[in-house]
C-alpha cells in the first residue's frame, strides 16, 4: 500500500483567535472551528479525558490544511524533550494512508512506537499517533469510505 498524501499539520497555540488571524493574513482560509472531546479522542492521543478547540485552516489550492488547537483540558505542558500531543508549538504531521495496519507494521520495523491506540471515528476514519525517528509525532489516518 502506498502513502496517499499529507493530510494536515497541527500546531498547539494559547490564543486560537490570534493564530487564526495570523494564518488568514498569510493567505490560509478558515475552513471551520469545533470543539473536540470525548472518549474516542483521548484514546487516539493517549491523553485520556481531553477537550480541545480546533480551527482548520486550508491553503488556497484546497490541497493542504493546518489544524490549530487550543487545549482546554488537560493543560498544555512546557517540556518539549518528550513533547506529548498537548505541547505548545509543533504537534504532528498527519498522513493519509490506504491501510493503517500495514503501514504500522512497516514503520514499526523502522522503530516507530504507537502513542495511544488505533481507534475508529464513526464510519469515517481509523486513526492513530506514532512516535517516529527522534520522537517526532506523526499521525496516520485511513479513510473508511
């Protein structure tokens, strides 16, 4: 199975409104805002109970997205040496793949470690986070439809 595309890049911020304004000024379009919470979300990230405000920004060509997140719970952390998914700054790069299980198997051979669990969101996606080389946080998403 082949890698399909880079889906989005996530950045954790303290001031979501200011970040949206900045990236709008840069040329991105606000695609939508939402609050993400619930048991399924905490299982992907390994954080347990979480509540996050997100804003999805889209490049003008519609091919790339930037997900801006503001963690309401749990609070952000400052230690980037082992940065979990709620650290300020770079969060992760998300890649869309054909088969998440086959991709995980291949990447484990290169030292990748699963962060939380592989979970299914509705009938739409299977998702997980892994730690890649040097602890880089990477998300994998398999569309189910």
